[in-house]
């Protein structure tokens, strides 16, 4: 079954990419701290101060850039998708991993209940 992605919510995309970039930036923090320590051994305390400060601010900066970039990218995609129809992809419907016929019958019975006729309603004990 072919489907088209014609709209991405910009705020939601910004939140997701902001969190993703913030988490990914944590990978680089130890390397910046190591560079700050090694820099303090050769060049005095100034590189260490800037290195530690940048390592602390890096996740916040990356998250902010990811948030703003996600909003811009989703907005641009929505504009372009209007002209081109958006991404086309194929989706395969999947079965539920757990199918208990008793539950399906119970839900079906609930959908057929008539509140105006009490004798037709289920009584749960």
C-alpha cells in the first residue's frame, strides 16, 4: 500500500530533533574535556576554562540548533511537499502480536451495547 508523507508538524519535529541532537552531543563531551585537560598542561589555564565551558554548554547549544533546524526543515519540507506531493513510501499492514478472540468478542459486544435497553447491556462481575 503506497502512502505519501505530505505534512510534518514543525514544532514536533523541532522538539524531536532538539532532544536527539542534545543526546548525540553527549558523545563528544568527554573528548572536549580531554582536550581541555591536555590544553591546560601546555598552554596555561585559559584553554582549560574555555574547553570545560564549551563542554558544559555543548549539549544545550546542540539541542537549540537541533530545535531551530528541525522547525526550519519541517517548514521547508511542507512547502516543497505541496508542489511535489511529498515522500512516497510503502507500508505493510501487520497483524497484532497478541490476538485473543475473547477480548475481540468482548470489545465487539461493548460496541453493540444499547444504553436505552438495559437488558442488552453487559454486567461485569
